[in-house]
C-alpha cells in the first residue's frame, strides 16, 4: 500500500489535491468511502478530538485499516485538530497516518516550541506519520454560524510560514488564507461563498516549501478552490457541508418512511446524501470536468 506522502507528492505534480472529509459515524465513513471508490481517487478521513471521542480512536483506526486492506484502496486516517500531545500519542499508537497538531491559539513562539516537541514524540512512535502544524486564525466549530468572525487580523504571512516550518520541521502547514471553519447561514442556502486569498497562498507556498492544507473549505467558491490547488494547496478539508447533508438525508429518510424503525432501511438516505457532496468535491479537487455542485 502506498504511503500518504507519496500520494500527496503525486497529486501535487498533477495539479490535484486530496480531499479530507470528517467522519463521526459509520454512515459518514461509508459515504466517503463509496464516493472515493466510485471515482477511484485516494481519500483522507479525519476525526477531531470530539469526533474521536464519540467513535473511539482505536475503533475508527481498525475500521479504516480494514477498508484499506480488504479493498486494496488508498484511504488514509488523520487525527484532525489535536490540541494536546497526549491525544496525539493516542492517535499515533492507534495507527493514524497523519495528525493536525493545532496550537494556533497560542502565541507563535510557544506554538513553534511545542509543535517541534510533539513532532519528535510522534515520529518516535511512527516515523512515517505526517505532522501538520497550524498558524493564524480560521475560527472554530464546523457548524452553522449566525455571523462571521473578524479573521482579517489572523491571516498568515509568508514570513511567519517560513519561520514556522524552519523552526518545527512540520511536513504539512495549514495557513489562514481567507478560509474559515463552519459556514454562515447564507452559505448553507448557497447565497454567499467564502473567497480565498490566492496570492497569499502562492507566496506562502514559496516561502514554506511544504505541503499545504486548506481547512474550513465548506461553502467556498469553486473557482477559488481550483485556483488555490493550482497555487499550492495539497489537502482540502470539508466537514460542515457533510454535516448539513447528513442532517438533511436523515430528515428525508425519516419523513419518507414515517413508520419505519429499521436503521439500515432509513440510513441509506443519509449515505446517499453525503456521498453526493463528497463526490462533487472529489471531482473538483481532482480536476474532473463534472463539477456540478450537489
Ligand atoms: Zn480544520
């Protein structure tokens, strides 16, 4: 089985990005896996600390490992937004392929110091685990927000990116470039879109020279996403769009069969709803022409 690092390298050479989708139950995992298999593209599933707490860190690792082996398919597992080394070590021991070590709320010097320490500890457990560091402010909570936080002061600069990568040795960097966790109500309705600072991405890529992740990409303008990948983004995170699709799929499934109590007769409606969103995003990230939004 090929390593995540190789697939990132290959995607970068081909002007593509890997899709990263958060899962917190079996239905979401089934939907992400089905969409990736349909398109035959590699995929990353991620779980934040809260998502891991719900599903079980070792349990999700066993599930994903099994899918990878049984179907000989490139599906990878990421420990998303991990705020303590203890949680990171737990994920590394469970066999996660990568980790987002997120101390972006700390002053940057402290962020650099602790991230460097974490990398040493994590690579001692699994040398091939990729470690991602975070700088800047992209807000918190992959959910629906009433108003937009002012993130303009938290945008990452190329100089800061260069310093951070040099000081820590991270494999992947997540900058703040106009992206934001969660979606505004108007974005869920499709009335507004997030816009990205493409110039900033290009300069950060040049300065940092490592793989770049775009967090909080739900509700972003499609053309901006294409340009961002062209400018050096290698991994794109989608969570809130999946959660919206999950809820709508569930509501539809229940409404269509008011007397049904069999989960596996109700939940396919959720799988289909989420799979459509994942498929649409994977096509976009992999440069496929069929990019109609689901
Ligand atoms: Zn994120």
